[in-house]
């Protein structure tokens, strides 16, 4: 299902090297999973330590308390978003690619790599919305990605038949964000497409945005 321009792109998670960093990484991984599944208030440090297969003392050696650990989890996601954005939006990655190629690659990457992951759940959680400083940092990264995606499309505006390409690009970028988020398993609203296979969902989502942009044949 992946397009060649995105086929080698993965969520940029740094491999931990020494023993201390591996322990810290294990704690962050465990906390990320549990915070996403249960929420901040319902997750205890004892559960996190057990999930990470370390002692509670080791957890407190690395993090002052549960709230500090939560902040570290979100900060790591923000750093990973920045690294992933840089790789995804590198113009060299998309050299020779059309708007269709770019949009297909984007939606396939999100569905294959992120949908259903703890990252997606945490980024849309009430806990994060209750922490404005952390939320602002995440939203800045998302805005940076949106601007970069718009720039890739703008560089190919000659392919767009819509009478106002700039407005169409802005709408298409927001549409792609919404249509991928709507596919997330933790969305609680009823969806007519919930039983649709991923490949069919991708094709219908792309057919809609291609028609809207009125893409010209190459």
C-alpha cells in the first residue's frame, strides 16, 4: 500500500545505547503504553515499573515522579515528531513525485505506522489537553508538518485544476489530517467506514481529495 516516496519512512525512535539509557527508554516505552491505555491518573508507578521490568527505585532514579515521567513521554514524542517531519518533508525524498504520489504516501504512512499506536492515543488524550504547555509544543510540530506538506503541494500547483490552488491546498492538508485521525481506533463517534479495510479506506479518501483538487493527468 505504501508509495515509494514514503516507503522507507518510519517513526523516528532513537535506539537506546548504554544500560542507563536502555532503562530510561524501557520506562518511557512502558509509560507511553500505559498512559495511552489507562490515562495518567489511573496508571501507577508500580504498574509502569512492572511493565518496564525494572524496580520502582529505578523509576525514581530516572524520574522525579509520575508527572515528570509523563512530561518526558510527551517530550520524546515531540522530538520524534520533529525528526519524522524532517525526513518526511525532505524535498529530495519526493523528487519526481506527483501530488498523487505525495498524498498517497502520507496517508499510507499514517495508517501503517501510527494508527492504533500509543502515540496517536496520547496526542488526542484529555490528559494532554489539560497541560497547555505540553500541548502547545505538540501543536507546533503538527503545524510545522502541515506547512511542509502544503509547501510540497504548492511546488506542484501546476497539477491542480481547482480555480484557487492556494485555498485548495490549505483545505487538502486539513482534509488529510482529519481523514487519517478519523481512522484512529480510539475515535468514539460512530463511523460508517469502521468495517472498511484499510486499503479500501485509503482509496476512497484519495479519490475524494484528488477530485476536489481536480488533479490534471500527467
